[in-house]
């Protein structure tokens, strides 16, 4: 699922507030969506282009961390370590995402001791942090890694519950919990979490992009097709209403997506 600017590019956004221009943020969000779809080569190309256009320290840290994840996905582990080290250098060794991606690459290369040392840095940074909200975001980061890269949903749920226990007022955690439930195809339970986020004030375009994407994934999985005409003929009236309600809201809030526009024109009448 799309986390994009809600969690700011997957990893580094949990550790601090990142400052960057709107255009750079949109590029980061797009590359993050590619990572989540496991389109690693396209994501890598996006992050590589951003090295030239995103100049703030925060943005560059996000770029290097995202680049490391893309390289890990492509099996280019030595390059992933180099990108992780670049993120760590920029953050003065405080980038949890940098340590996570480095640990992942080290483990894949068979260097178990080094991987454990990198992960120990993650835990050390988390446990020593006296700021409750930051510690909660760090646990949410750990949850995301277990879900997205390690394919360990139980561990992901464990760390996310720790995050929520520390900072129950953060709507992003409920969005992340919804994403985790979506990955397990627990659709209505996922929307119960998304609804909590809306009740807590997340009524922006990105929230409705997430909701509309989730409804689309639900019907695509049920009917085994991404074809708009096939979906239009197979969806129930309730499913059409669910998909179109979320998609229409996202479009009304400013979503620019030609494929979504076409779907809405064909289905949401």
C-alpha cells in the first residue's frame, strides 16, 4: 500500500521531520510507491534522478535510503551498502533507515555479524531516545521493514502495536495498520483503521488516494483482473459504490492520474 508522504518515503521519515520542497516530496512519494510495488529498477532510476534535483540534507538522506532499498531489491548489495553509508554520513549515524538497509544487505551477503551490529545500532538509537513520539515512530519504522522487506507480518504487527501504545494520537500509525491488514487481505478490518485516521483529521488527498487504491486492490484481487471494463461488468453495486466514493473524493481533492480519471469516467457514473 501507498504510504508516501504520510510516512515520508518509508524509512527516514519516522526519525524526524523532513523538510523539502513540494516537487521533491512528490518525486520521493512516487519512488516510494514503486518500491512498495517491488518495481525496484524504476524506483532506482527515480531516486538517481532525484540526486540532482533534491538538494536539502533531509531530502538527500531520503534519496540515499530509498536508493539503498531499491538496490537491495535488485540484489546489488555492495551498492546498497554504499548508499546506506551515504545516508548515515548525512545523518551523522542517526538514520535508522540507513542502518536497516545496510543490515539487510550485509545479511544477504552472508556477513551475519556485521548485520547484527547494524541492527544493534537501530535498537540502541531507539531505546536511548527519550522522546516518546520519536521512539514510537522508530517502532513503526521497524514494523514497516518487517512487513515490506522481511515478510514477517507477526513481527510487523508487534512493533506497530508498540508504536501505537506509545503515541496513540498519531493517525499515521492507524494508516500503517490498515496497510498491514490490506496486505493480509483483511479488507474491512483495514478500512476500520483507515476510518480511525480520518476521524483523527486525516482528510487530505493522500488519505483518499490510499483509500481508493485499497478499494481498487480489493476488487482486483477478488476478480483477478486489472481491466477496467471487466471490473465494471463484474463488480457488485456495493463494490462500485465503495470504489467510486473513495476515488471521486481523491480526484476532487486534486489527484492527477489519467488512469484513475478514465476509470472514474467509465465506472463512476
